[in-house]
C-alpha cells in the first residue's frame, strides 16, 4: 500500500482533498494532507509574512520525518507542484512517486512567478496590494471559491526554486492535465513538453482546475 502526502495549491488547505482522502483510505492507503505554513487558520500575520517556498518544502520534509515515511507518493496541486519538487529534491530516496495534479513542474531557477502568465502575475500583485506580503484569493464567496481559502504568502510565489538534480531520480513521475478550463489554463505548454519526455506519464482529466473537488473519484482512481 502507498503512503500519500497531499499538498494543496495557493490559498487552499488540507480540506481541499477532503473528498479524495476517504477513497484512498478505503483502498488501504495511508494519507497525510497538509495545510502549508501561512495558510493555517491560526497563523498570525508575522507567520504569513515570513513564509516562502523553502518554508513549504520544509513542511513536507518535517512531515516525512515525524511520520518516519521512507516511501512517499507526493501529490501537489497547482502551486503545490513547486513544493513537492523542492521537497523531493531534499529527501533523496524517500520519495518513490511524484504526482503533479494540474501543477507546475519546475526546473532549477524557476518560480511560480516565472512559470505563470502575465495575467496571473498581475493578479498576484493586485491581490497583495493590501498587505504587501499576502495575496488575497482571486474570487470571493459566494461568487466563486471556497470560503475557507486564505491569503497566500506572496514570497512563496516569487521565490526561485533551487534543485540539485536529486528530484530527477524519483522513479515515477505523473502529470495530470485538467482539460476543462482551456481558456484559462497555464499548463498546456507544460503538458506538451512532458508528453515528449519518456520519464513522465501524462494523464488528462475533463475537469476544471480543482479536479479533486469536481471529480474526486477520478482523482482517487488515478492516484491508486
């Protein structure tokens, strides 16, 4: 049985996987879902201001240490793809599989800022205008988005990732492309690149970006 570590995207917490987790557990797998530093309900303003990509990678590594996990499947959604890549690069052979769920797949020196579109970069700046360090969720409930979303640390979106190459030795790597938001996705080019790379398994789901909430059964089946 696998041990899954689920890492949410920007503005989200462990709750975003709440429909997928019981399906994985019923199949006999062990599941850990993270809420990253700065996104927890009790995090104060100083914690949000100081959190960055390295902080979030450390969140994953700390979980692996606490739970004594030596054979992890790391699943990252959206921004979470940056986090699982950074974490896997740090822990060597303790990660056996990476799943980038409609998520960034960075190379050394990339950042979420550099990999996204100009439109998203402008939305990051506009969203951080109030505090200078925390980006508001892009849509407010009830017009869009879950009300549990929280402002996301800006530093984590702009910090460049430093990879030693260890992440390239993870034996299995999957990329899941969500095809149901073609007008807004920033992952079409990435999908084409990874399809041409024999190391990667590329899967398509006919959902919008938050596949784990729109089609949790399909996501769980793919992970299993």
